[in-house]
């Protein structure tokens, strides 16, 4: 747990501050597939105000915003979004619309994941050092 917390984007969608599943998965050191799998298996723990799946329109809008941001950076500073960039090859891009987690949903995700980081973050009960990225809400 001594490693630096990953940078995450906190977005405003449907008038709520949220973090996308791919960013939250990086926080908890799991794959996005694993996070979404556990979300499906524990859906009752995530009411609509904890997590929701983006609509097709919201997802397209988000992808175009990320693509526009990416074009505005110069060569070595080029930042590619995992959500917006389709990589060549099988299984290298999103098949499904992303999930958005509110503050409560992001914290609840630690309860359903079994990664070392999720367990440690869950047992620290919001230790300021470990929760820096999520406290920005």
C-alpha cells in the first residue's frame, strides 16, 4: 500500500460527481472486467445513487470529449484515455458501456473486491493518506 495512488478523473454526469469503472479498478488494483463482474454479482449493494451504467449518448459524448482533449496535447505529452482509445487486437477495447460510481459506490466497491489494495483501503476506514484520490468529492 506504500505505492502512489493512481490518478483518477472525477467527472460530473447526471449532476453527480462520479468516477468511471476503469479508473476505480486502477485504484483498487484490479481489472475493469473484474470490478464489473463483482458489481453484477453484488448488484443489490449498489443502488442507482451508488452506481449506474452510462447511456449510449453519455458514453459517446464522453468518448468525443476525451478524444478532443487528446488532440490538444503535443507529441510526448499525448495522453490516451483507456475509455476513448480503441487498441488494435482482440479484447483490447470496450464492448460495454462503462459504469459510473458515486462517492458511496466507490467506497462500497472496496467491500466486494478481494485485491490486497481494496482490502487494505477497506480496513483503514478512510485513512487520509490512502483515500486522497477519492476524497476530492
